[in-house]
C-alpha cells in the first residue's frame, strides 16, 4: 500500500487575499475569518503584513493572541525593520508564530525593481533569514517571481537560505505564468539540485492569471512540494490565488491518483466561502467550482433523473462534504430563538448574546413581511446587522417617489458624524436620486464604479441584495445592503461602502 503524505495548507486569505481590489477588511472582520479558518483546521494562517500599517500590525497581533491550533504567519520584506515588526506581532503565538520573509530573484525584478545584483540578493536574503531565525525556528523564505528566475540561481538562493535557517522555502508563481508540466519540473529541479533541500519543506504559491493556479499547485505536489498556499474563494492579487476549496477537494476526491491528504475539515468550506463573500462583498460566480451556487445543481432532465436514481451518476463529491445543506425552508414567523440560533450555528455563525438579540429582532421583523425564511435570508441578516464596519454614516429614514410622470425624488435623513441631516433631491431614477442625496449629506466625492441588485431568494417578497463598488481617494471599496425594498437596500449598500472607505482611509499601504 502506498503511503499518504499530508500536505500543509497555508491560507493567505488575510494577506494575499486582502490584496484583491476592494477586499480590505477591518480587524473584526479579519478575526471572524481567522476563527472560520481555525474551524476549517488549516495548518497555517497568514494573518497579514505587519509593517504595512498600524491596522495590519494590530490584526496580526490579535490573530496571534486569540487563535489556537493553526500556526500564524506574518509577511515581511527582507530587511531588519520589517522582520522585527513582524515578530513583535507574531510573538504572541509563541512557537506557532511563523516569520515569512521574501525577496525577488528573477532577472526582471532584480534589474528593474530591486536594482540589485545576484550576490546582493543572496546576501540580503541570507541576512533576513538569519535575523528571523534569531526569533524563531519557524522561518519561511519566498523567492518572489521564482518561476521566472534562472534555475541555477534559484537553486543557489534556496541552498543559502536553508543554511541560514529557513525551514520552509516557497517557490511562488507570482505572476501566474507557469503551466503544470513546467512547474513540476522546477520543483523536481530544486529537489535534485539543492543539496540541503531535505532540511526544509518546499512550498508553492500560485497566482491564477492563466486560470492554472490549482492545476499548477497539484503538479507541484506531485513533484514533491509539501505545502500549498491558497485562499478561500481563490481571492487575491489580480486574478487571485490558488483556491483552497478547489485544491483541497481535488486532493480528497482524486485520492486514487493523488496519494495525499490534508488536515482540512472540509464540511466547513461552504460556511467559510459565504462568510468571506459576505464580508468583502466579492460575490462568488455561480459556476465557480465547489462553492458556486450551481456547483451542485443539476439542470438537465437526464442528469436530474440520473441523480435521483443514484447520486454518483453525476456527482463526484457530495454537497454535504463541503457543508452545503439543501436550500430548505428553515424558519418562519413562529420559530423561536433556540431554532434561530441553532440554524445560525449550523451555517457557521457564532454570535455574541448581544448580536443574537439584534439579529433575532431583525429576523422577526422580516418574518412578519415574508412567510418563508431561507438560509440566504439568514446570511443577509447577519451580513447586514452584525458584520459591518463602524458607522460614521447612518441611514435614519428615507422616502422615494418615482413613477412614469413625476421626476424621481429621494428624501433622505442620515446621521453624519453624530449629527442629524436631511435633504431632498431629484435624480434620473429612484436609485440615482437616493445616491445623490447620500453624497450631498456625507459630502462624499466617491465615484460609483459598479452597482448590482439581486433577489436573495425567490418570490416578490424576497429580500433584495445590492452591491456597490465605489472609488474614493484612489481606493476601491465594496458595500452591501439587504432589505425587502430594493431602494432601501441600495442606500444601505452605498452607505456601507462609504463607511468602509472611512474606516480604511487612515491605512497606509506598502507595495510589494
Ligand atoms: O505572489 C507572491 O510572490 C507573494 C509572495 C510575497 C509570497 O505573494
Ligand atoms: Zn502572492
């Protein structure tokens, strides 16, 4: 019998994932994600880039303090200041704290970005790893843009950093350029040409610019990589990173030809995906593998018939294996608090007593308007009532008149920095009038980039869910709002985006 090797799952949703446009998260949101990752039982949570801003530092420190189980990583460039700052935040995780330092090794990056020679890059990398190893034996080194690095030089850098104390060596495809056979050969080359390679674990980190991040990661695992870096829903810089749910479920489903396992508790995958899209407002495409709305839907009659006779005819994995239950009617007007809390727990939400009270009140008022409450309605309630940023701007009340002969007019009353303000304004449509009124009251200069409306469940009494993407001061933010009146939902989404912009405004960014 062949032996099964356990692959380390390194989740970077809170670091590389947060680099997705519009995916900035505040501390509370990061902690929620970190708790869900703990439930998923990933091996490493990369919690942020501590030197990037006060907010990043605090988030990494807090995650290191409260999360038990997974190792906690913090990214830093290859310099003393970054490394010292990273350990300052990570030390609370004790021996589970991992310093992750990186420098680019490709000719293109060394020449144009770093303006450094090969020798200088090696020296900088070695010094950084030595400094990190002075704090902890748990040191990861990444050769940024490894895939476009000359292989003999890559092997030299990797050998030197292992000698300096790196225990994990990461070979990123920073620009999503490689293909599976090439990446397989790079990992094999390092195994054959780095004399001390057995003293470290090989990690892979793939971006999805050509849609190959998962395939490349699997090829690397087959070539001997021991760690895969990935994110929930595949979010991340540009086209994103290797998707955690896809790589984990591929390893699980094709165990027959991929003799590898992971420690991930896959039944928490769906809740993790939902939580992340609720928090960031980045919607999962319906046909996305594993967690998309259609991933387990059988539309063609012949398929439905087959699945009814025997599920395995068209299902290669069960919805239950990722924690997906049927979109069943869960609760109604007469449901009590106990059933409500139990269902929230099953969906992956663990709320404080105070949050439960707020969510339950909202649930009761929704149940008065709409007979049937589905899981999606509960997700929207939690998103709208609980998971929200500090409210610099608050919607108090609004009224909109529109129709086929009168000019649409919105009257909006808000609390802005603690003061009540009201205005009435006309627009090209009810949503336009509402947004104009909000902009006037908040004196916002935000530019609307995207606006979408959807019904969360079926029926004319369904909750409407709106997503708004705004650009303010060069930063993109997403806002979401849900309400049975779609104009109110639009206003809430717009205000949610403005609140996010206000809460991240003070953060500074360090570019990689
Ligand atoms: O894509 C990349 O190269 C990275 C490194 C910093 C690991 O994110
Ligand atoms: Zn990356």
